[in-house]
C-alpha cells in the first residue's frame, strides 16, 4: 500500500520488475539516483548520497505522506505543509543514523549505510503516518469532553519485516480478525508472502468477514512463490472474498499476467461497486487487460483506476479504453510506463472523453507521439475540473505539446500541476507555453518542463511570464534544458520573491561558473529554495548561433528579450 515508503530496502525474494519502456525512467532499489550516478557505482562509494539525491528522497517521502492509503484513512491524512516538515525531519534523522554507521566502517563501499538509510526512512515515515495530523490531535486534546474511541476498522499487517508467512504466524497475526463482534472493514495483507499453508488459515477468516469488508489490499502478497503455488493462493483468496461488496481493491505488485488476473475471477466478477482499483506493476499484457475488462461487471462507480508499470502495449490500451468508456465518473486515471504507442494512445484519448469529471491524469513514459498528443488535446478540452496532468516522456515534440497546452489553456480552470518533461520541446514553442502558464497563473502550483531543449531563448520567454503574480506557485523545474547564464539568471529573478515558493530546479544545464554565482546571489536570502547544481556542466555544448558568437551572447540575449510581454487573453 502506498503509505509504506516506496524506496524500501532489500527485497530478496521479489522477482525483478519489467524493464522500463523509456531509458529515462528511474529505477533504483533504495533511493532515486540518476543514471549517470548509477553508472559510476562500480568506481565510487555509495555513501554519502548527493544533496540532489537527498532532496529527491524528501520529495518522495512528502508524496507518500500526502497520498491517501488505508493507514491514512485510519489515522488521518497529513497536510502538504506538515508532510514537508516531517519529510525533512525524517530524511535528516535517517541520514544521521546511516552516516554514523558508515563512519564505523570507513573501508566499506557504503552499501550497508544505504540500506540503513532506506530502512530508517521507511520506519520513521510509517510512524509519522500513524501519528496522524497534528491539527487533529490538538483539536482532540482541546475538546472539553472526553472522546470515546471508535471501533477499530483497519487491520494492517504490512508493517515490520518483509518476509514469508507460515501457518503458525498467520494464526497469530490474524487473531484480531476472529474476535466476535469485530468491526474491521479494511484489511491490508501487503508486504507478507502467503503460501498454501498460510492461505488455508486465512480463507475461513476472510469468508466470515467478507460481508463487512469494504477495502481490501492484497498488493505484493505472493512474492517469491512458485507460479503454481501463487496461482492457487490467489484462487483461494478470490473464492473467500467472492460476493464481498468492495469500494477499494489493490492487487498491485503480484506479477499477475493473464493467469493471475483470471485467478481472481470469482472476486472480480462479484464486484459492481468498485470506486478504486489498483493494478500497478502486475505484468498486465494485452491478454491480461482484456481479462480485466471481461471480468469486472460494472465500473459505473469507479473513481480511481491505476495501471502503472505494465507491458500493456497498444492492444492492451485498446482493451482498457473499453473500461474507460464505462467509467463516467472517473476522477483519477494512471496508465504510465505501459509501453503504449500511437494507436493505443489515440484509443485511450478518445475513450477518456467519457470521463469529463477527470481531476488527475498520468500517462507518463509511453510512446504516444505527435498524433496521439493531438488526439488527447481534443479530449483534454473537456476536462474542466482537471487539477493535475502528467505528460512526460511521450514524444510529443512541439506540435503535440502546443496542441495540448492550447486545449488546457481554455479548460482545466483549476489546474495545479503540469508536467511535460522529456518531450523534445524547443524554444519555438516557448511563446505558446508562456501564454498557457499566464492563463493558469491563479491556480498553478508546480510547473515541470525538465529534459527538453528550450535553451536560453525559450526559458527567458517563459521566465518573463513567470514575473506576473502567481499566488500559489511553489515549484518550477527547467533542469536539463541547455540553459546558460542568461536564462538561469532571468528565471531565478522571476521566481525568487514569490510568496510560498519552495523550489527552483535548474540542475543539469550549461550555466557558467559566473552564472552559478549570479543565481546563488539572487537566492542568498533564501538558499533553501534553490535546488542542487551538482550536475551543472559549465563547459556544455555550444549553441548553434547564426550570428557566429560562439559564447551565445548571453547578456545580449537577455537584453533583447528583457521587455518581452506575454499576451494574456481576456
């Protein structure tokens, strides 16, 4: 479940996940680290992590602390501000613990320190979730009358050591579920691997409870088991839960494939009121996707559907599109890293037209291309309630990108997050991007256009737009865009004084040493708002300059664009 830290440490019996379809996709066992760093692992020590890596961990913890889960439903969901504060504290404490461990083993490669860093972060994060929001706790303490605690409704065995579970342990762990009159409605068996002996203990318990259950998390519950045993265990759980009336079902991280999906046939066929369905990292192929569509009788109440990190492909996406057409109140759709090309992308885009109430859309790391981008733009124009859209690494290029931002400009009035990294966007698209950003200035919180080719010409145009009043803007990311001194300076000046601003990321560019000093000077009173610059390359490749100035005439470029205004439509 998502309340656990996703960067959890060693998983000795978990089969390796499928290779990502895009080489830019990050896949590191302990914590996010860029590909260059991964290539250097053989020649340098793993500890200490860079400041950039530490910041990534803080962001990942924050995301986990603010993501709804079974634990958050029990203890309460933290606010963004409280989660950010806790995330910094958790990372700092975990780093200190791991660093002390490393100092005692100075001749090691740091591998054990990395594992401790991840483990300690995970433990502290779960503690923060279970502590719940401070505001809620303060309100309870201030109440004049004692509050009678509600019955326990959540049963969760996902914490603690990740391991196989045998029959005796199952009996001991599941005792609370057998107590007469218990009120459990939500169960989470994630992070424990059930074999046949343990499953035989579980089945009669689930059978007795299924009439009261509304949320079931069976993610990552057969890891490391032989296929034949795993399929039988899934069949047993499916039969036990058949006829339950669930609103939430999570079957992620089980390498299901078509066989696994069909092993859950009895459970899936009996579900007509699902509101949330999660099938992440499940080996969902074309055949498996077709099985999902075939087995679930109704998705009329479905609000959240996630298919991240599968091998769905075009034909699988076409199958999923049939599910979308029958999900009229869908609010959150994720089909990222699923190897979907232009044909599947067009099918998904057209099917999403049914889901006019969509609030969050994540299609990252697929192979849509320009044609699918244009098809998606026609549907996006219908999404008046959209708040977050993630369209990175879709090969959109300028044409697909501009079609989408032009559509979003006239819809999605509450848009908070726009992410379009890695789409080969050039400076030619900058004016349209700037107009779009200005049109959304009242709502935008996060703008991410990293790993494109905007260079100084494009970034300065967008930076001039960002000089306007953006009351909610907190994060801007133009890392890895070929930016030099002029672009970096103008962008820094545009965001540094904004109230509530949290992070400017311009790492991985070609900013000169003087440019770096300029930016640091701009942020001298708020250095914590400037992201790391450890991957900046001051001697990066030169611009193609028609005027023949090999240095790109950075100061001249900034001067030429200084008075540029971004036209805002009334």
